């Protein structure tokens, strides 16, 4: 699979084969100063490691210098050791910035990515301080080795004390990764919405594109839901001077393009912000009996509001032995703390005696919330179904 990834040719194919690796149970890890080679390569644990040559803004000289020094002196144990050993002319500030953005410096756990770029008011950034230290250290080392008294003890150069800061939010971290590698490496912006993607009748973009390619020969007019990130929104004018927009929607499986015309543009253009995570609804229609099918967007939702606005009922299915005091306490407290219009139904199955009991909220409902979803994720024995407001 590493060989396949090296010969994939473009980002879309690389992304496809990386997803295939996940399906096969093969880990594909981001770039790493201590493990990455030129291209995709397999590490000692049998995992595939992203290669340096796939990083934007990291030149061949920098790559060769890192690999050569690592082969000569072994793994780098810390940022300070890396800076003492690396050729600063080959691996310059810009190369290091892009290596940090990509996650290649994450092997040094004493610093997180945001900390390298943190710059207190009226001071240099931490990375600039580190590079200044490295330059002085290497300069002094070269001077000492070039004197008649090469073994003369030189005064120690103390590494700088670096101020701390908060780590980047996941979205910021992933944006930098994608800018440098062309893809998300340590996660995906949709990772926080896996529950919605699984339970709200959402089609994968890959499946939607398949429907799209066969729609003329196999008409499909039912309402379809898709969710993902808005990518590259473009606001344009027709020859007649009317506004319209194009945008791509991207999820784990791929991306697809949509157009917004006339009143749809007026209603939904405010959703078209690059990186915004949305769910859209629509269906394929013909303008006239003989015209080709086109997809018409009928609704936009912010994906993080879907569970609170579209959930009609949460249905839990479980066996009686899992109903214990912690379960009852959690459900009772969560409903009290999150009042709303969503009803809760618990189906209890006694498999041994072939019996089923249904327990339902009647007057008081609740609002489905992150704590409840996290609880369900921690209890895999509870099967969950979601009934939506529109059926």
C-alpha cells in the first residue's frame, strides 16, 4: 500500500487509497522527523508514514539534510538536539515552519505546534528564539573545532526559556495540515460530527456522486441529505447580471459541486463561508419533461444544530441487565438539565423470554446534547436510532 500511495499521482487518489488503508486496518500516519523518508514508507511497527517529499515549502536540501543527519547520528531526542545537529543553511526557517505545520515536530512532546509560533508582545516568536540559539551554538562549535586548541572547553550556551500558550483548536491545526500536505492528517473537521453522519440519514458524497453519474438513466427524485465542509465558494454574476453561486461540499469520501440560483441564492448565500460545516437537503429534478436532471438544494442547516433542531425522538434498544443505577441516574439528570421537545423511547428486550417493554417520555422531552451522545458512545451495548422531525 505504501508503494500504491507513492504512485497514486494526485491528492484525490492518495486520499482514496488512504481511506482504503483505514478500511484494511493499516495506519497511515502523518510526517515525522524521526521516521519519514522521501515518500510513503513503512515503519518498524508496520504503519505507513507520510513522506517529506509530499510537503509544500520543504525543499530537497532540507529533506536530504534531515535524513542524512538521522542516518548518521540516530533519532533526534528533542527540538534542541535537532537544532544543534541539523544543517541550518539547508533546513531554513521556512522549511521548519512548514514541517511544524504538517505535524512533523509532534514527535517532540514537550512543545505543541502553536507554541513554536507564539510571539509575546514586543518579543520574537519562540521559533526565532530557537533558531538564534541554534545559530550561536553551531557557530561556536565550528570555531572551537577549527582552533589549534580544538578540545578547549567552551562556555555552555543555554537554550532559551520559551513562554507557553494554548494549543490551536482542532480546526486551525487541521487547516495548517491541509495547506502543507494537501489533506487532513491527524483528524478531520467532521470527526466531531460522526454521530450526525451515522444517524441522520446522510449520504456520503461518494454515494451521491455515483447517483449523480447515473441519474439520467436511473431517475431518483427522493430527498437526499449530504453533510460536509463548504469548500471554495464563488459568488458570480450571469450575463443578465443576476447573482448565483457555486461551491464544493467535501466529506470523508470526496467532494462534489453545487450551484445556487435565484431565490435559493438569496436564501442560502450566507451559508457559503469557506470551511463552514453544513448539512444540505435537496433532490434531482427536471425543469421540463425533456430536460436533464439537475440537483436542486432545498434546505441548508448548520451541522452542529441538527441534533437539537431535527431530532423528533431518540430510540434506545438494550437488554434489561444493562439497566443499572448509573444508567438511570445519567438519563434522569441529563433530561432535567436539557429540557426540549425531543422524546425519548427505551426498548428493553428480554431475549431469553422473548419479551419487549417500551418506556417513553410523554409530557416532558429533552434536547439531544453532546453529553448524551458521549454517553451512548461509551456504551456500545445500547443501540441507537433517531427519528427525524420531517419523518
